[in-house]
C-alpha cells in the first residue's frame, strides 16, 4: 500500500486552502525549514500553483527524510502561522492533527505589553511587585522534578508488518517515537497509539504485530542532553492496554528507579472558570533530549474523564506524565485538538486555538482494576 499522511480528499482541501490564501507565491517562507534538496526535486518547472500541488503531493507521500524531518508537518506548521486569522487556518490545523499524531502545541508566548511607568510602584526603593498574583513555587519543586525525571524515558518502537520488522532506506529501523514513565517498579506506561505505531492511513497494527512492537520497544532513561550517559532497557511484554483510553503498560527489567506517584482524585476545572490550575509535562518531543513543559501551563478543563491544558508539547510527547505542582501524575498525555470556534482561550491578550489533552490517571486505574486486576495490584503496591 502506498504511504500517505492524508487521504486524497484531505490533501485536496489543504491544496485548495493554500491556493486560496496565495501560498503559491510564498514557497520560500513555507519551505524554509525543509531540506532544500527535497524541495528542489519536487518543485521543478510549471506555474507556481502547479509547483505547490506537486510539492504538497510529494510531501504527503513522504513519511520522513533521512534526517528525520517530516516535511509535511513542517510545511503545515508554517501554513498555520501564515494563514493566522483566516478561515483556511482551520484547514491546516485539522490536517496537522492527522499528520502529527502525537500532537504539536502552538507556541503561546506573546511579547510583553509595554507597561506605563506611572502604573509601577511609586515609592523609591520598592523593588518587588507581584504581577497579577503570586505564582512562585517553593524551590523544592525543582528538586522533586529532578527526581521524577529519572523515571521518565524516551521510547523507540520498532514497527512490524506481518511479523517482520520494518526498515527505511539504508536498512535503518523504521521506528516511532514516544515518551513513557514508570507506573510500577518494573511497569512502564505510555499511549496505546505509541506502541501501535501506525498512521491513520495505515490502520491499526494486528494483535500479533502490536505484541511484537511492545516487546521491541526500547526505553532510554536519563536522556537529558546529547552527551548524557543514558540507561537503555528493552520491554519484555505488554501486560495491559486499551485503545479507547489510549494507554499501554509494558513490563521492563527491574531497576532502582521509583515509580511516579499518582493522584487519587482528578483535577476538576469547569471550562468557564478562569484559568488557575497548572500542570507540568516531562517529555521527549521529537525524540529529542527531555524537556519540561511548564510555561503558560494552565488547565483549560478537567473532569474525571478528560483533562485539557495549554502546556507545550510536540510530536514524541505522547505518553508523557501530566503532573501537578507536587509532581503527582494527574493524567497520561495523548495528543492535541483544535478548539472549536467560539470556545478559544485567551492568555495575556493572545487567543489560543489548540489545547493538549490526556486521560486522567484515575480512569486508567479503574480500567486496570476491572480488566487487569493483577497489574492493578502491582501498581498499588508500587505506590506504597
């Protein structure tokens, strides 16, 4: 089967939207982050419109370049930025949800609005001021976060088709990225879709291939920078999973790392209530060294069934722990969604059109208790 990120109908919508906003004449800006050699081979001759159609079609059939780049995702990132505020922006955002299955967060840092000097404290020597509200944290937050980070790992899932390991050009392993963390002393949790390692156009892995991919998943701990000394382990088996809740638990060799602590109650936040609650995400976006998402990290809404937040993530962050400020895990990160028109969130004067979301940990624990009681017992024992 020929590979494609988007169906032909989805691709046509993207191409029509791109032509409608004049992107045929903005090729240099849209392809600035993509390999020049790749772009050159796909944009030779023809009119600007024809080159745009040819390039987007070529990108749609390219899973990744040897450099690891996903050219269509990079192009859509730029398209969202350049189409900002126009109806076509939603077309590009929805396509991005399909192409970047792990999700990618729109940057929400906005330039600071200049403050009138007359509004600042007027007493000489008054050097401190609380901006809006005091959101500082005890420095123990950093120390606890460092300890928690030891139990979070970058995951590589070797894709299998029909029982055979898949390879790319040069015999490189065809691998999917993700993030996982210890929910028990020898149990690591991530998303079902991370272990499934399939794009929407490919359908789900067969049960046999899913099992093989679980056993072929490697976890790299302590991957903090390119020169870090890391510890890599390979999963033994997948002991529990559920597609609807999007979780999978892998058994890994026992180590000295502690399982993360779990919240016993969900973060509850009505959509209409002002932003206040915050969450923090330890993650390996794009398979890169670990990063901490905690800027503009507001919870948008929280129920027993779903938690959504503005904390930054990117492709490869799927499976990350969503932690409260005490570093208890509140949810398992699974992706992002475009916020429906009329429900956008405003942070410091900037409108946010996307939210990240995860499955509350209580929902997963309840599913384990009902369907995998032995695994549930192991998790509880690890918490003690």
